[in-house]
C-alpha cells in the first residue's frame, strides 16, 4: 500500500449534509489499515483524524463533536477537528506546565471533489502536507451527468488493480448481450506509452466487439478512447465523439492489507436528453462491476492458500508494469532520486480477447 498519495475513504453523501452535531456527525472508515474518524465542521468543511485518542487510544468517533472540536469521552481531552491540535485537558490544574497545544491527534489533509471525501496519506517520515494536488475526474464542459458505484473486495489492492487492468477476462467474466458475447474473442493490438507515474493506452478506436461503444455510432463521428493508469490506484478512461464525451474513473482503494474497494465514477454528456439515462447507466454499471466483484470474491478463496501465481505476456504486461512502477516509486522515495520509469518508450501489445 503506497503512501504519499491522496485516497478516498468514503463518498461525500455518507457524511450527510447540514451541520450534524454530537456523535452522529462522526463517521468512521478504514484506509490503508488506519482507522479514521471523518466529519464536517460547522462551516461544512470535511476533516479526517486518526480514530484514536493520542492519550490512551480511545476511538475519537465515540466522543462528542460540537462543530469545531472533538472531545474524547474517556478523559475529556478536546482536539481541533481541522488541525488535530489539543485544546483542553480537563484534569490539568491552573499551574500545570504541560503545553497542551503541543499535543496533536493524528490528522490528515482532507478535501472533497467529484462526490468523494479525499484524504492525503503522507509518506512515512514526511510532514503531512500534500505533495501533489488532489485528483479530479476530467470533464469537458459545464453540463453533464455523474454517477457513482462501489464494490468491496476481499483482496489486496494489488489483486484489485491487476484485475481491473486485465484485458483477458472480458470474454469470460463480462459476457452480456449488451456488451459482448464469448464468441466475439479476437486478436487485438494496442499501443501503450509511459506517462508520469503510469502508462497510457494511446488514443484508439474502441473495440469493435463492445455493443456499448457501438451505440455512440449514432452520432456519426469517429469514436476515440484513451485509457490511463496512474499510481497509486487510478484508471481513467475517456471516450470522445465530436463534442460528446464520456469520462470514467475507477480507483482501487486499499482498505486494509487484505481488502480493497473499487470506487467507480463516471461523467458524460452523451444521451443527456434520454430520460432515466443515469438510472440505466447505474443498472448496467452495477451489473458489470457485480461480475468483477463476484469473480474476485471467488478468486480470494483460492488466494487464501497463498498459491504460486504467474503473469504472462502480452495480456499481463500491464500488470507487470504496475508492479515495476510501484518498485520504482518506492526506490525513488528511499533514495530521493527522481523516479525511473520502467518503460523506456512506446510499446505495442497483442492479445486475444
Ligand atoms: S483516552 Fe482520550 S482523553 Fe484519555
Ligand atoms: Fe472486469
């Protein structure tokens, strides 16, 4: 699980709107094995703290929140929700020499974008300030629709990610009349190029065996799609067709070392005037992600026994790049040298799917 990146522990709507107070205002989430308490202050700004009091480890989510400060319910220490700084230790006498302000609860930079709460998980030994801006879903105009989906998986982030970028499971896992049939398997050739922290499947006409892509043909313009993968966990796909576009992002969020969640979100201006388009999209999206969820849950049964695994060329080459990128990132953090990209130029891969 890589540190030094932004991750999303939960959706914005899980935090609720308005200005809830007390314990109900506080939500918990697990992120990279760290328990978090997340909430919104009285100005509506989200905050995230480690869900553990620095005094004796009581979960702060069990305490009381007044809209600005969170009070632990064991000995009543109070912490500023936006900075984690301790404001009050009720047991101290007036002549106490203890500098309360120097005590801090674990605290994380926190933002909200695209309907998600984002938390910056610093690299060990660095200060908590974000070293890069929070990721955004690319959109190409003012007017669009947006939808979100999620699936919890009993697998490590690595298996979640290589499952997500794997081109060879499509004909077996995602068979559906509206998408493609098992018989449509054929040879494909795709060009890839390195991008910072990841790689791109260069702009290409989408696979001819995907019925969903064929639908875009009604606009009578060429359809072009680009797919990017970027460390630590983001896959972006853009489909453009004249001034019509569809932009999606799948993130594999590391919850613990052995569990992850796929957060999928998409924005589009295609078929904006078709009624119930968002519901239709959710229905099909749910079905599609459900197929991955079922498959990876089954896979986790086999992985329990720690079997030896293999990655083959060319279909698993993106998975190899992912592991090489992780190594390169960690090496550059350790040495302080710029990251050495594992790809030295464009590459063409061929497989059947
Ligand atoms: S454990 Fe939180 S105040 Fe003591
Ligand atoms: Fe899949």
